[in-house]
C-alpha cells in the first residue's frame, strides 16, 4: 500500500516566528493519528527549529532543495549531510521554479537524487510541462524524459522509495488545476516510465504526487485517482486550517 503524502511547499514564505507559530498551531489542531503522512517543507533557514518544535510527533519537516556535494567551496549551498543530520526525511528537488530561476538541469537533479539517498534521505523529484508543451501535445514525452534523467543514478530499490511529483507549470500558483483525469493520465504515464526503468516492484511502490493549485476543496477528487498518492501543495499549505483541510481530504 502506498501511504498518502501531503507535502507542503512553503517556497520563500514566512519568518522564523511565523514558522514557530505554525508548528504550534498545527500540533494543537491535528487529531490522533492522521491517515496521511504529514510533511512541511519550510525555507531552509527554519528547518532546524521546526524539526525541534515537532520532534516526536507525526509532523515531519523536509527541505525544498539541497546541493549534491557533501562539502567544499560552494558558497551559499546546503549539503544533504547537514539536512540528514538534523533528521530531515525528504528533500524536494527539481521544482520548476528552481529549474527556471536557478537554471537547474536534469543532470543536476540526477546528482541531487543520488546524493540525497547517499545521505539517507528520500528525494521528492518534481517534473512538469509548460502550457505550450501541453498544447503541442508533447507533455507525456517531456515528462518521461525528465523522469528518466532524474532516476538514472538510482538503483531499482531506490526508485521504489523515491517520490515523484507531477506539477504542470501552468497549474502552479495560478488557481488553474489540472482536471483529475488529466493529472491521472500523466501520473499513470510516470508509473509506466518507472516500470520501464526500474521494474514492477518499483512501479508498484513509488509514490506519485500531484501539485498545482491543490486546495482543501479539490484534494479529495485528485487523490481518488488510482495513480495519485498524495499532493505537493504551495499556497494552500501556508495556513494551518487549510493544511488540515488537505489532510481531511485524504481521509
Ligand atoms: P501551488 O504550488 O499549490 O501554490 O500551486 C504548488 C508547488 O509549486 O509546489
């Protein structure tokens, strides 16, 4: 069984005190054992304090990015080892904003996936097409290329543990969600690619998330799709009540 993962991607939002207040309120409001796996990815600066504020609870704190080298002369970067040492379980890589604004390539993302497993964590590997690519009818082949490139340094067992997030670029932060059927079509294609590169066990186990304007009122129908195992959520993960709405949708 693939457990539903509701991953909040805060992007560049909140201050340290706001992050602290969020953690406190979330812990007050979540009930018992939630069915879904809970993950919040704050800006790197607040990862350590949020890990400590949520220690021993079902709330997990992830990172939005890291570098692929373990140490060295790489000013401004964060190493996988440093995140793993804090107890971070997941790192998002290959988000379309990082590909676009920070010029990350498929090759960088493959190296990061490798380095994240080497440090004992799990990558959440993002992929997605532009509106233009969708209109040209090349979305599936574009995404297959991104996924094959990102997985190329991993063993089949690692692919099975990896999380893949399908985020059509035209649906991110726009209020325009892919229809559940459109999202499912691409997520099913991603599972076929996983089958092709890493075999049946991996394709049965790899979790595939959908992201792009997921909200409490549309999460349920998205998660009802056979090949969608969770959501990567930006805007709707910034407020506790909204994040809890997402968890409720996963019940
Ligand atoms: P959004 O962002 O939910 O605000 O559309 C999703 C993401 O970019 O991860």
